[in-house]
C-alpha cells in the first residue's frame, strides 16, 4: 500500500510543480491585455477568457499538490491540542466520512460534465468562441488527482496509526 501512496504523492508533486509554470503565460496574457487596453485603447476579444482558462487549469491541477502539502485552509486549533494518535484517528474519520465521499462525487460529476462537453464539442458563448471541452476535461483530471491524494493521505494515516501501536 505504501508504494501506491508514494506513487500518488510523486504524481501529484510532478503535476503540481509543472502546472505552477502556467503562471508565466497567465502573467504574459494579463500584461498584454492591460497594455493593449490602456496604451492602444484596443482590448482583445480573447484576453479575459484566456486568463480565466489559464488560471482555472492552474487552480485545478494544483488542488492535489496543495492537499499533499497541507496547503488548504484548515482550522486546527482544537486538533493541534490532541495527542498524535487521536489526531490521526480524527483525520481518518474525516477523510472517510467527508473528504472521500465529497471529492468522489465531485470527480464523478466533473467527469460526466466533461464527457457531455466533449460529446457536443462545446464552445464558449463569446465572440472568440474557444473550445471549452478540453478545460472541462482538465477540471475532471484535477478532481481525480485530488481524490487520489485523499486516498494516499488515508493510506499514510492508517500506516502511521499501525506504526504507533
């Protein structure tokens, strides 16, 4: 089981670090759009949507990476005062009761959402009309990676619980 956990961790680490570089084209598009809008008074028809797409992909592919590194918002005022074993048990219960079912449903529905979008070759309703189905597929991939990271965390917590016995 540890090999599965380590493999998921490695995958999400690689994808998280790689997707972090999406900030560079995002900044380039924003700078270009601001320059065109305020210097030449000629805003682009695609700039705003492109920034939304780039940031969306950056955000979705970073979800699992953030979870792996405990980067999501957490209120652990009470948990921090508990003994390690109780904290681990609490994380296991929370993962099984809240995280896995919620992210599992988000994953299932985002896959259906992306499949529907691919089936109709969905385009944005703007004048630029870019294809949105690849971005919806990346959203499904992001939720799938987050679900896998939750499974990896669960494996790690069970392992930690066993090693403390």
